[in-house]
């Protein structure tokens, strides 16, 4: 039976090497403390292995099993689990007077000296789980079947308060647990579990110390797992260094435009003053000041301005004050980083920073300015690094 169990485990490992299309491959961000938790419940059968159990028919040795588990996936491939497993065990023992075996009252001693032993078992163990499907074929949350081998240590206890021989009430051992969990996806929140597990304990676990040094109990169970939100893993995206060349060129072009417009405005003002002096009786129209849109760029996740950007705002402030027109200050953030709530707040901070410089540093009338924060809903340019911007325009 032991050989059959481990042969089945090796066979399932081989099947898990078959890949599926559309898989995500790591690395992945470390999840939060409350992410990727699950609880499981299952039931099945136990099969105990001791020195004389081969003297008993296999179907007569099967006893009920109960599994209760709670665990957490740390990454798509590595998880931790705490499991309670147990109920009953049953087998045969060669009885000597004075033995501490838990002998069934309703099973008389056979002519060959063998008796049926019954006792309760409990195994509380912590396991390290390895999702071999994700490790080999790539992470895929909608995969139908995942194979998860595991191993762990824990506290194994055997007892029976209704024993025939009351010389020893219980036995406590350190148990080694190995096994294979088959996860079959039923929905986003539910999995069907088919688990094969083997517990290795000291030979005296059944209160009879003879023969081989180690004994064990194999368990096959089926049950359900509920996965608490959040259930997915987020892939890490490396942030590339910002290329400032495009918007530095844009700033230089805007500075040149502002200088040209200032010179043109001065020339027009001089011409108007001369014409007014020549024709004092003629009322000349006031010069119209035209302000091109001004783009102020920010570092990722930041809302502070460099000295260079403040100088550019100073040029724009002079024209805004002279024009008397109303201007919009529109703040934006790139949706490639952060989330909608963070980006909305970040765009507000950026727009308010530009507003503060124009009003408090350069004396622009607040009634000429309207602050608009669009978060990452309206990306004005085609690249994330260019969408961390505030645009000033009328």
C-alpha cells in the first residue's frame, strides 16, 4: 500500500509538468497581511500501517477521517497551512498479556493470537506548500487543476478513553507529514480539494513497540476550500528611468514662444503709445495678450516644483495678469502607476501647487484661475512620464 501511495504521488508530479497557454510569469509583488487566505474542510478515510496490519483485510482497516485547515499563499508558488487531521485508526496487533494496545472489546482473540486494535488519532501540523503547476507552467488564477505537494511537522496524538487496557491513556509524538493536494477550481472563491497524505510517527504510536522503528497513517480526503479576497497576485512592473528630453525640448520651445510673445507685446505697446501720443483724441484698443498653454511636468509620485519650472510659471504669471482672462489649471497623473484614488489626490496636489505659486509668489488674481484635477482619467500625452503634468491654458 505504501508503494502504491508514493507511486501515485510521483505520477501526479509528472502530469503537473504539462503547461497551459496565457500564463503570467513572475516576479510578483509581496501580498498584504490579509491577502490570499483560505479555509478548508474535508472528509475521507484513514489507513494505518503498523507491524501486523497485513493480517487484516484492507477494507476492514479503513476508518473515517476529518480535515480542517487554514492557510495563506505568500506567492503564487509558496504557501503555508495549519491543519487539524484525524478521527480514528484501526489495525491488528499480536497481543501479549500486559500490552498497552487499545483492544476492541467486540473482537475476540483469534486462534493465531492477533486482536483488532482501535484508537483515536489527531495530528495538528504546519505545512509548507509548493504549487508545482504555477512553478512549472506559470501563474494562472483561472487554471482548472493545480497540483500542490506539501510537507510539514506537527503534534500527533493517539488515545482512547474507552480502552480495554487502561494502563496508558494517550501517546504524544512529533509527526512528519507529506502529501499531495489536488486543487480543482469551481469558481473564483471555491476550490474542490482531493488530498493524499501520509503521517510518519514513532513505532509506539499505537502503544505497541515491536518490529520496525516507524509507523504511519495514510489519508485520502475530499473537501472544499473558500478563498478570502484578495485572491490574485499583482505582477511587479519595473519603472523605467524617465526620459526628460521630450518635455525639456517642449519647455525650451515654450520659453522661446513666451520670449517672442513678450517682445511682440512690447513692440505693440510701444507702437500704441506712439500712436496715442500722435492722435490723443483717438481711443486706441488695449493690447490683447495671448498666452500659449504651459505644461509643468513632475516626477513620479511627486507634487513639488523645480526652480526652472517656477521661473517658467513666473513668465506665464506676467501674461496672465496683463490679459485679465480666466485660466484653467488642469492636473493629471499617469494610470501606469498607483490607483485611481491615489492618482486623483496626486493630481489635486500638483494643480494646487501650481495655483499656489501663481497666486502667492507672482501675485495672480485668484479669480482668474480655476483648478481642475482629473487624476488618471484624462492623460494629455501618450507616455506615462509625460502624463505627470499640470497644463495652464485659457
